């Protein structure tokens, strides 16, 4: 069609079709509790990939697969030599995952392509929808594997050599499901990358806001801490003479919580694992292994939190402390000009919006290292995700997809 006078604000996605696509994909790996178990590079993952690729081909899109299994579904532009405007996410799930985490970002991208196809709109630059391999990391480590290799965070060989608990490698799993692509990973210019996602937290729902304008993702520092005291009989050993490793662990838990509260509003502090030895009812614990997860929106705050953790642990007496940092993930800001496009689209569509930060990792975090990147959040029920009862309202999913449509068309040109 003639797009010279096209009012792009008149374009709207088909929310019912988007919802039906989400429900259709959710049947692949469906669980009895209403969730989805579709682990990366399993046959169920293959079925999901085949379904999504088939939908893209019905629109005349080309589909290519790179050497780590990332999929790129491309709708040609009038200037197909231009770098693509890309949307995407993942379709692998947690073992007890939901219908929307990741899947929404992929199918929102497909719905954008369908809408343009319905209206005969050809953009100036090409559009692509990406499916990134093994974002969840529930079967293979590292997490966000496909986007990480794409962005050069780690090597292709490192990812291909990763094995699951049964000793199956990524390399062999890709071959088994037919998604060991021949294309090189990364290296191609991307004009912009957008990722739509459920929030996976309670902020938007609590504020009764539809669109989250994601400013960036929190940086993360993960630690393993081993506390060594002395196990002893719980009866004869006086309280003042104990070297109780679990009591010290309790002090650390309170310390971590206090550090996060002192660096509000975007700081997070969590102790997620405790391993107590000898774990006997009437023995004073002699050793505790525990994890500490610190997160913040900027490196300076994250550094201050890390210093407070080390200083606080050093002040705990009567036990030995061995603190080791095992993960450092720097904070990642998203592209202000793209965030502004999302805000403009939300306003034009009459949708409430607010600035938010992502406490979780997403493929967009790695894409931001190699391309201008932005994320759209929509609310999820009770902030629950990574859970079979994960839920979202169809009208919110439709709204987020309309914002994505406006941003992609604006960036690609018509």
C-alpha cells in the first residue's frame, strides 16, 4: 500500500490473535497446574520453535538459525540493506514455568509482523523477530546463553561444550532437535532491539499502571559464603562458649537485608540457600554454606553494598568466614532515545506508563552491549513468575504489543 500518508497510530494489533497464539504455544509442554515445562533444546523446545517459525513463514518471512540455535525471522523492508529493527525474547521455560515469561516477547513480535502484513505495510528497514537459545538456564549454564554468545559475553565453544545434569552437551542437543544452524553468531549490525516482557514483579500492578518503561537492569554480585565454627553437644555446651555457625549465618542474613534497605529503592539483597552441617537436632552447627545475592541499578551502589557486606562479615566474631564472589553482572542501562519512543507511543495510545527497572536478567541485557535496546514491561498477576500460576491480563498484553508496534514502525520507517 501507499505508506506516504499512513497514520501509524491507526495501526492496532489483534489482541485476541495474540492471546490465542500464546495459548497455542503453551499447549506444548503444558503441565497439569496450568503452566509450561519446555526446557531448552528438548524435543518440546523443537516443537515450539517449529510452530513459531511456521507462523513466520506464513507471513513470507525468511527464517535463519545460527550456530548456537538462535532463530531470526525476517520480514524484508523496502531497503533490505539497512540493519534490521529487531524484537524478541525466548520460548524455553523453567521446569515449572508459566505461559508468558519470554513467550510474550516472541509472540508480540510475531503479532507486530502479522499486523503489518494484514495492512499491507512495508517498512523502510527490515524487521526481525529473534528467539534466543536457553535464556532460562534451567537446563544448561550459562543463562541467557544464545544472546550472550551473540553479544560476545562468552564464546560459542564455551556454550556448545556446556552439559546438563545427564551429561548431554548443548552441541549434541542442538543437533538432536535439528537446530544446529550454520550461520555465524552475531557480528551483524542491528538498528534497534525491543523486548516486551511481563514484569515478573509487583510494581506495575500495585501502581495500577499498564506500561513499564524499563530504564535498565540491575547489576548483580553473587557470593558463596562458608562459615566455620565448631559442632558440639547442644546440652552440655554453655551459650557463651559456643561457636555456632548457624547463629553467625543468621547475623549475615540480617546484614544482607539491612544493606539492601539502606540502598533503597532499587537495591536487592537475598540469601537463597543454606546448607547446615551436621544438620542434627541436638548438635550445634559447626559449618554453614550459604549464598548471597546483591543487586543494584548502578555500579557505585553495588560496590558500596559489596563493601558493606565484606565489612559486616569481618565484624562477626567467633567463627571463620570464607567469602567468594562467583558472579559479577554489571548494571545495564537501556537506550534513552528508544525509551523515549516507547513513552511517546504509550502517551499517544492513551496508556498509563511509569519508569521501572528490571531486577531480573533478560536477553535485552546482552543485546544492549551491541545494539540500542529498550524493554517494555506489562503487569503480571500478583507479580508472580517462574511459576505455573503465572498470569497476565489479555488487555495488558495487547497494550504492550501496541506500544511495541508503534516503536518498531517508528524506528524502521514507513
